[in-house]
C-alpha cells in the first residue's frame, strides 16, 4: 500500500462538536461539547508534486461525516463513540493508519474542571510491516 519512508501525516485539530454521549441520562438527553483531533498517515508525494486532491485525502469529507455522526449518536461511553468515528473514517478512506483523540470538554464530575480524552489508533500495523 504505502511505503513507510514516504508517509506524511495530515492532522485535523479541534473539531468542535456537540454530541449526546455519557453515562448520565442528562448527558445523553442534553448533550455536551467535544473536541476531536484526527491524524492520517499516507503517501503525499504525488499530491505534493502534481497539486491534485485525488492523490491526497479530502479532509472536509471527514469533518462533515463526523459532524453528521455527532447529530445521530446517543451512547454511554466515549470509547464506543470513538470507535464509531474511526469506523466512519475507515469507510471513507479505507484501511490507512489513523489516530483519533476524542476529548469530553466538561465531564459532569463534582469539583472537577478539566477534561477527559481517549486516544485510539487504527491500522498502525501497516506502518510497522513496511
């Protein structure tokens, strides 16, 4: 597929969405804010040389698909939500190496003002086997 030495990364940062995900019923009912970072690894030499989008990855398609999924999803865990995002991205781009960071911006934990995130990688064996 891709030559390991020629791989570049496309990083999409801070996709801000509203989704109905959480253990508490009020989280699933009212929703809350999430930030998503995605990275894709692929050979971009032809795209760089020829200036052709079809030799790269149209990241606007990924952003729109994630926005659509965020309107539709209603689940308990960010683990499940993150897998649904990766499944969506894989259906768009195939089995390319990708990484996702899904951040729940304000988890409803008394006295806690931070965030919680999950990081998942998919198809990274492709990088190791080349």
